[in-house]
C-alpha cells in the first residue's frame, strides 16, 4: 500500500516544478543549442513540439499566430517551437515557417533527443514554463479552441508568481 | 550480462527515487506510456485474416530519473501479442532499452541504450518510430565531448537492437562537427555562418559464408558542409562506403556512394527550397543477411513531401537504397491580410514538385569467368536511368474565409512506380490526380465542425477513391469523428468497399484516450488533433497515452 501511495505521489506531482531537461538541439541555421539556454527574462514560455507533416500542429500554430501579438502584450509570453521533422523534411522547416509568417523562436530536434527528454509521445505537445524555467502545465493534441486553455495556463503562472512575490514581501 | 545491467539500472532508479519522493513533493521520475489494444474481426473482403487471439496489444512505458548531471532510464515494452502490421518477432515483454548517463555540459557519457544521428544520417542514424514498430537503438557506450567552443566530437561502440535482442554485428563510429563562427572570434560577428562535419562508421560481422569471401569490416565515411548568409542557406553531404555484399544488394562487391544537396532562400512571408540527391548502393546494416527495415545503420531520406491527407498519402515514397536520383523544389508564400491575394485574413500558398528515378546502370557480365569479383554494375555519377520511380506535383492553399470559416485546398498529380517502390514485380504504375477540400467551421469558441472531402482519380491499381470525414470537437477535451474511405471506382465491383471508421476521444492535459471502430487502411492517420501511423485492420481499437 505504501508503494501504491508513493507511486500516486509520483504520478500526481507531475506539474510541480520540474525543470526543463537539458538536451542538445539545433537552431534553424544548424548551430548546436542547449535547451538549458531557453530564456524569456523571467517571463513565462510555451514550448510547442510540432512537425511539418502534422496537420493539427500547423492548425495550432496558425491559431496562436492570430492571437500571438495580444498574448505577448498581455502576458509577455514567448512561444518556442521545436520541430521533430527528421532529415527528410528538416530543410523544409525554415522556409515553411516563413511561408506561414509565424513569429516564434524556432528550433530543430531531428533525432528526437529533446522529444524523448520531455516525454513527448506524439505531436502536437505543448508545455507552459514558468519564470523559473519549470514545467508547470502540459497538453497533448489540438482542437480549435484549445488555445484558450493554453493562454489561461500562462495567466495562472503570472497569478501564482504575483501571489508568491506578494507573500514574500 | 544484459539482465545484470537492467537490474543495476532498476536498483539505482528505485533506491534514489524512494527517498526523493518522501523528501519533496516534486517527482524526480518522469516518463510516458502508451497502450494500444485491438479487437479483430475476420474480414475476408479486405483480406483481414481471422486472429485466433481476438485481442492483440502493444504497449510501452518510459521511466527516467534525473538528478543533477546524472540520469538513468528504461523502457518496458510488451507486445501481447503484436498488433497486426508489427513484426511478429516483437512477441513478448521485456526491457530492451535502459541507460545510465552523465552530462556536465562539455562531456556526456552514456552506458546502455542510446539513439544517435551523424549529419543527415546517411551513414549513421539510430532512432525510433514507435508507431511503425521501428527501433534500431544502439546498446553500448557513447561519449560526446566539446574540447573547444564550436567543436563537438562523438564516439560510440555497440550493437544494434533487433527486437528483444541485439544484432551480431558490431558498430564503431565517430563524428566531428565544427562551427567555424563559434570557435573563431574573428568570425563571430560575420553574417555568413559555416559549419563543417565529418564522420566515420565501421561495422564488423564475422564471415561464415561457405561460398563467398565476404569483408568482415566494412567502413563508411562522410563529409558535410553547411552555409547560412542572410536568408540564403546551402548544405551538402557526401558519403562513401567500401564494398559490402549483402542480401539487399544481391551480394555484389561494388562500393556505395550518396550525395545530398539542399539550397534555398527564405525571408518573412516567403521561402524557396531546392534539393537534389544521388544514392548508389548505400544499404548499410548490422547484419548483411537481413532485409526489410531491420538493423539499418544509416538513414536515406526520401526527397519528397510527406503528405498527411489520407488519399494524398495513399502511395507514399521510400528511398531506393540500391540506386536513385531525386530532385525536389518547393515555394512557400504568405500573402498578407489586406493585399490583393491575401484578402481580409491573409493566404498561405505552397507549390511543391519532386521526382525520383533510376541511376544509369551498366551490368558487368561475369558469366564464364567464375574467378572474377562480382561488382554488379558500373554507373556514371551524373548519368540518369530512364525509369521513373516517383513524381509528385502539388499545390496547397490555406485561407481563412471569415471569422468562423477556414479552408484548405490541395491539388496533387502523382506518378507512382508500384513495382519498384513496394519491391514487387509486375505491379501497375499509378498515375493519379488528387483533390482535397477541407473546411473548418467555428460554431463558437469551444464547439467546432471540420470536414474533409478527398477525391483520387486513377485508371490504375485499385482505380478511384473518395473520402468523407466529419469531425465535431468540444475544446479542450472531446472529439468525435466519422471517416469513410470509399474505393468506388474499383474495376472489381465486389471490391468497391467503404472503409468506415468512427472514433471518439477524450484528452485531459497529457492523458488521452481514444476508442475507434471500423475498417482502417494502413498509413498516417490524423484525427482529433493527433497524427499517428496505424496498420490495416477491422475491429475495435483503444489507445491510451500519457506523459508524467
């Protein structure tokens, strides 16, 4: 029974402050980049795993694109895309992103090292990261309208951080 | 030996996790799992055989423990028994993937299982594609080291995974990548960036053949270069492999070569991409006698678009390792809102063309000369063969029509050489025209309707198809979808079959459960917001995934 309770602890403590794991990914120009260097000056970030062959991923990034300017203004959030396209479609990623007019910060994970470290089963998989670089919320899949839940999770991060700083003062 | 290692990983995991769990509320262990279970009905019409077990399932769970610079992980997999479409050698359960890793930023050491890719993978790529049942992870040691800023060196030794065991052949490999701008201060601010790389892979497999004198050590080397300047980019990789007689190439002693080229230009709102490749006798495996998808050391990417609409993906292309030349060109446009072509909400347009065909081969006649080494054929590097393997021309338009309605259009022309691509003789070559219309309608912020209508017109193979998909989603948790793929044009009237599937799914954060019933064709299947690869079937399918 103790083991059962411990395993429940493990399962239900899922969103309680796990740091973004360190993995080696690439920028769109092919430079090696370590995920520990993700930064938004202490403001929240969204990490979105996607691929050029994944329709719901593109729908999600399109839907966010329509509201991204407002999101940034309201919460200061930054969206980081991580493409899991492999060598076959990897070279399409940069022109594809520009062809959509997206204004995110973009990376490549062609052999799935970061995908594995983040326990992503299938795309799209979205994470909300708080100002301390901790994973506080995640969601798999996209249906039109789900972006509201995502920005709500970002707003909650800001609320909690505000409450914590007021408490500290 | 293997069991001892797994036990050691388990012991470390359990002994370190327990106190950590008690000490704090943050879980030190993370992972994910997926379980697919399928209940089968015999369907002689689509050739689905009777499954004696009735119910088959595939499942896996990853567990990873991270503390500081140290991490340990394992994956438990079970195939009870493997779902149809998966290799029957997966039968059973076990822990085929487990590792211990130390990473302090400049140095990373892995003992156990790992995945790896050098350059674009044309001489080494160990990776997994769980949905396809593909996993060629290497079991052994790997070291990655950054000796100076901008330089990454990797070295590895191990044996590749083969289902629940490892291959007989041994793989030894090293790679060096040099980012010139990062390591030379004088280049740091330069607008033009250069990255160079080189790799070497050697495999060893004992020659036990009573007839042939086979090379036991086979080496392959590759060099690559990549340049970025402003919006311009170009990269190239060339690989050479010494003679490697194998079941895949008909045991010829010819060497192998591969060349990949990509260049293009991109700026906000526009992208242009051109690619070319030449592959000649580049199949490279841990076991020379293996065929199919098992134990490949390298990865030869297809230079074609990866379509997701089911009829556009009906005839997908795969690289021919024994020889092909390929070309691809693609243009992307984003017409801004307010412009003539953009309309009120803007328009995305992409045009793509790709083609793969044979390399020129002049066969070497060794009949009457039994002592001659069989090199198989000669081939001029820039000479193309006549036979076309694949050709795809497509245009896609994505447009938001109003606040509530969005539209996606695809037209595609396809030329598919079924005999070559599927490796079966006397199959027809398919010439097809495909059209897709997708409409999404927002009822309100949470309720959405989506429909897809596809049509594939061809006189070949199974002739024409039509598809209708209807989907209703209630964000962010629920969706329900119905999908009918109808082979209405089949010359054989009895084969004019409706492949009807109904799916309902529920998602909460990273937990997702879907239930489906119906006939399903093999391929990439996207519904309810997620894409996955599924085998052909008739019956009930339940899928549960979770990350924690």
